[in-house]
C-alpha cells in the first residue's frame, strides 16, 4: 500500500529532532560571548568618548543595550528560544486542535458515506452484483447451464473483472495523490525544522553581531525570520483544516443525497481527487502566507525558490494529472 508510511510518526520525529538539537546552541555561546564582549567594549568606549568630546553628560541607558544582548546570549536557549516558543505555542496548539476536530468529523462522515454508498449501490439490480460478492453469487445460482446462461455468466465475470480493475485503478490513483499530499506537508515541516535548527544554533552569533554599529538590524531580522518560519506549522494546520472542512461539507451533501431511495451514487470520487491536487499545490504557498503575518525579508529568497519549485512541480503534475484524470474520467470513471 502506498500509504503504509505513518506520516504522523515522521512529524513527531522532526519535533524530537528539533528538541535534541537545541543543546547545540550552548556550543556557540562561548564564541558569541567573545564577539559580543569585544563589540560591547568598542560600543561603550565610542559612546563615552563621543560624550566627553562634546562635553555632554553620559547617557547610561543606551549603554545597557550590549549588556542586555550579552545576557540573552548567556542564557540563549532559555531567554530567547524558550520565550519565543512559549509565546507562539498556543497558536500552534490552537490550529492543530482545529485540524484534529475537522479530521475527526471527516473520518466519521466518510465511514457513514461508505456504508450508505454500498447500500445505495445494491439498490440498482443491474449493477448490484458488481459491488457485492453475495449478490454476484446469488445471481449465478439463479442461472442454469444452458448456452444462454453460460454466455450470461461469462459476461458477468467480464463485467465484474472490469469493474474491479477500474475500481483498483481509481483507488491507486487516489492513494498516489494522498501520498503526494502528505509528502508535501512533510516537505514543509522538514524545511521548517531545518531552518529553525539553523537559526537556533547560529542565533547567539547573530545576537553578538548586532552589538556592533551597522549590524543592529541583525537582531530584529533574526527574530522576524524565526517567528515567520515558526508560523509555517500553524498555517499548514490551518490550511489542512480548511481542506478537511471542505471535504466534510461535500460528504454531508452526499449523505443527504443518499437519503433518496432512487439515488445511485457515483463512486469515482472525482471531486475529492481534484481537492487533493489543489492541496498539493496549496502547501507550497504556506511560506508566503506565513510571511504575510510577520514580514521577514531574509527568507524571501527561500520563499521565491520554493515557489519556483512549486511552479515547476505544478507544470509537470498538471500535465500528468490532466492526462490521468482525462483518461480515468473518460474511460475508467463512469
């Protein structure tokens, strides 16, 4: 099976990886303290010399900036990383809770639809034997061994084989798209984890460089980049919950239609396949949406690269999906 991979376990592994890599921040703390200490010395000396040269009183408040940054470097995993993660974690938990609730509703409605679909399909006497082995065996028992009945048996076996083949191809294509859908989410989470680890490990160096004149913006850029990339996960969960909600609405509509005794359902799941394709493309817009929440110009190149990759993947996937859906819709999905 294509979906034998436990994607939930893979996402949990990425979370554990992020936690395991955090102690590496302390290895660069010593280097960062040296850089920040030297910068603080030059910074304080320059400010004091300027005040003395102008015969002005020394303003102590601006001189506290390098010491505050040094304190952040000294306790970087706790003061900086821990504080940001603690502040943003409710957003992550809230969006993930929305996703879990929508996914639970979707699975419940999907099971209900499958049950009603089998019952509705069996209401059609001409096609009931295709979906139900019991009806198929019952119809065979009703036939005799005359040449006409043998011909009917052969046609029934051919029709059932063709039906099962079409159904298996549809299921394979659907599982392939579901695999690509889950893989797109895993790609976003993997890239996000790598960026967060890189920013966390090299964060003390960025803080140390911000002590020097001309590099003050390094501090704000690092914070905005970290928050923007951290928001990829809640935005991804929010996007997934929207797609799940759309599927819940479609399933609810199908269930209401199946309440009509004369309704014969279509088992092609074409609309579901279309939304899977939309979801695959949509996942690659998550960095852009997260960048709208807090502007981080430093990751614009990464966003642009991911968008270009998504466009190239989209062109290839659109051509393949168009051909596949066209063939399936025209020949297999009936």
